[in-house]
DNA sequence: CCAAAAGTGTTTCACGTACACCCATGC
DNA sequence: GCATGGGTGTACGTGAAACACTTTTGG
C-alpha cells in the first residue's frame, strides 16, 4: 500500500544510545545490522517513527523490539537531519539516550535475528551512519547532566553501596573523587535512605546498602533544592 | 506533482522562538497566521523542512522568509511529535531558539503579507498549536544556559555598558543582582574589552562602553575555562 | 544645585579541597 | 593475622554574598 503527499518529505526515525554500567566501565548497547545499508555493521537501536506515534513512544517501542529493553530512563538528546546522513535518502532522526540498570537487564539476545551486545564506551567499533557522532553527544550530555540531576541512580541497582555510587561518578566523569568528600556531600543532601543492610559475598568488610529517595528529591526540587556532585 | 512512499510518514517542520531584549523586558517574535488552521492566531515563525535541506538551514530560511531575520545565534531546542499537536495530520517539529540584537533588527514587516510583532514574554497572546509549550521550553533553556555560556551578548549591541549587561541578566534570570559583585565577577573574567568610549545622550554621567572578546573566550574555553554568572 | 546613575572595597561566611588512620570482615 | 576495602574529621583557602558612599554629568 502506497502513500502519496503533495510535497516530498524526509523520512523520520528515532535512535537510542543506551548506557549501562558494570564494575569495569560505562557500556553502550549496539545492534548488528542485518540489512543494507551498513549491513553487518554495529549501530544504535532505532527505527522509523509511525504515523500517529509519539516520538518517545517510538523510541521505547524500538528499544523493546530490537533490544528487549523496557522501563528505562529515557530522554531526548538532539535531532539530526543532515541530508546525506543516510545514503538512501534524506532521513531525519530524533536521538534519545537511555540509562538502564545492567543488573536488571541481563545481556539477552534480541527478539529478532540481529545480535545485540554491550560495548565499552572507550572501545566502540565504528558505527553505521552518523551514530558515532550521536553516541559522543549522548556521552557528553550524560557527563554534563549527571552532576546536576540525580540521573546516575538509574544506572545502579535499587540498593547500592556508597562505593558503587562513587565508582559511577568516577566512571562517568572520568576522574577520581575523594572518598571522604564524596560521602560527606552525598550524605549531606540527606537523599539516601540507609537500609540497615549490608552487601553480601564480598571478601572484606561489607558496605552498607542505600536507596535513593526519589520522592523526597522531587519534593525538595520544587522548593528550589539543587542536586549537585 | 505528487510524491509516493511505501509507508506513510509524519510531516516535518521547524519552528523558532526568537528572543530580543529592549530596555523594558525580554521579547518574543511572533507571526500572525493567514491560513488555517489557527488562522488569525499568533504563532512561532516556522515551516516545512524541504527534502535535502539541513534542519538548521530550514530554520534560518524560515526566519528570513517569515520575519526578515538573518545572521542570528540559533540553537536547537527540542523536537515535538505528539500525534495530535497539529489538527490536520501528524506533524513533527524540530524547535530552535534564536537570540537577536534588537538594536540591529528593527521590527520590520515580513516579506509576505503576514504581520510580525514583538511581544513581551510576560504578556504573550495565546499561541497556535503547542507553541506556548515550545516558547516556555525555550525560555527555560535560555534562563538555564545564559548563566553558563556567554550567549547573553547575542542579545546586546556590539558595544554595551555594564549597566545594560547587568540588566540583561536581571531580566532573563528574573532576579536582582548586586551591582558591585556583578561588575567584580564579569570584569574579573577579563573577557570584556574596554573601548574607552562612553555612551551618549544620557541625562546623567555616561557609562563606559565594552565589547565581548569572543575570540579570547574561545581560546580560554579550550583550556578548560568556564564562564559563569 | 539637584537628580540620576556610574563607579568603587572590605568583611563575613560557606563550601570545596586536601589529607591519613583505624575498623570490620573473610579467608 | 593479613589483605581488602569500609568508614570517619579537621584545617585551609577560595569565592560568593552582603553592604554604602563618593563621583560625574546633564539639565
């Protein structure tokens, strides 16, 4: 079935940069393309926006279909529309980035035949289209935003240690932080709930587990409180 | 001439929130629509993206065509794609915001028949489509960004007084600033060139004129300098 | 000479930063 | 008992914020 318009239109897609964090480093989820162009190359998950579909809904649908990822933090990044960014025709893409709790999202095969894998942001293959540029922009945005908004918690399990939290910031910001100053600052905000539990299966003194109090943060935010690391 | 595609596509537009500053307040440039939908209503300048045209180029073209505005600071804001945001069909828009030097851009009639006018951001008419929402987002972005990037100078003439500069920040941030602290901070950055000229035609002591040293800022920025008000 | 805005320093306080040692636990 | 990371306090310096008077100019 064909669709006809009075004037030609660019095609419209969404693409997602999905970040996850493990003990080593920050990772990005990529899919291997099984059709031209860039067949066999790694690319960001994404696809065409359907008529009548909201942009964010399209991004969530593609994440689910291509990578089995759902219920994640998702934020619009930027729109890219250089005429030649897709060799087939003029395709404008609205890019999003997502933060997932790797512990909840085991690296699982996609629902279709394509392979899906996590790559370290420091060791990415060459990506299809202008996806390198989009990935870098997402990484920059994450680095900038993580300091002023409590989005980092989206990368950790619900229960986490201060060590894990500090490691998160050190990884994303790519610099070392002072342990005492970090703890003083983060505990001083009074936004972490001490769960009175400790981690298990560690070969040393077990650390206390905390939970981020999102409700409290939202209340404070309305009153002018500014999160900052 | 008709254009046919295998799958239906949303239409794609760009819209621009153009800010200007005068002695009283922050202003937004609007155009009066002369065709349905929302005929006779005020709206943001904008229009359809052509195939083969870059998004920013489309925004600049529409600004020129609809409002006679050119060579302005322009930055992508956000993309809006709610299916019902345009009553005709699914139209996705990439929104931009622009900062213009009102002194250089006299409020002039548009090149076509529509009327164009500046409105105070505090006293806007009801806008067509979801343009209210877009305008608010642009205003929020401007408020947030002006403190960390030297974009405020785009709203002032090339030669300006410290009074004008402070007034700009007070207007955009919507709070009063201490004169001595402001001057100390801004002059301390050493990014303003003292032109050894003074303003004219004022009924009191004339203030010195300064120019923002953009080149110097760009050099410092690369070395890790952070602008901040 | 009066009105109006330009221009100028100091003190205080909060916060960021640097820094080192003892403690608890598993093996 | 030893290796490993958990957990804690203080001193210092920088920078933000509060604050008032004199100077210049035009009318």
